[in-house]
């Protein structure tokens, strides 16, 4: 599923995170949607994307808080490819990623 560059923001992420419509989804491109840290936190707490293997969340202003939420989530056991480029995740975000069980 590619929903890139649609400016869905936090409200769009709230709707997506609450939806059980994609139980077998393995690829999701959320790039360039201005979801912010709050949107990533909502997504990271969603249990509806456990089949996801590839996530592109680049250029979304998630910062270290959003990266920490994603890196510590228990809902992405199949994630093998992650793009969080251009998100200003900083040292804390990188540390969360390094400490995560994703890779």
C-alpha cells in the first residue's frame, strides 16, 4: 500500500492505526505525510499491522519520540525493512533503533 505524499497527518494516522482493514499487509509507504511524532506513536501502538515486513516512513517529522515509539513497539514482529530517513531522529532515535529487537 502506497499512500505517500498525501499529507495525512496525525488524523490520518489515527484512522489508519484504528483500522483492521489490512491484516495481511506486508508493504506500507507512508513517506512525506507529515505524520509527526504523535502519528507515529498512534501507528506504533496499533496491533493491526503485524504482517508488515516493509515500512517507509521517511520525511515525516517523527523525531526521536516517534522513532522511540516505533522501535519499542511489540506489534511489528515481521518488519525487516525500515526507512526513517529525513526524520531528524537524532541520537536518541538511533539509540532506540539500535536497542530494538527489529533487526
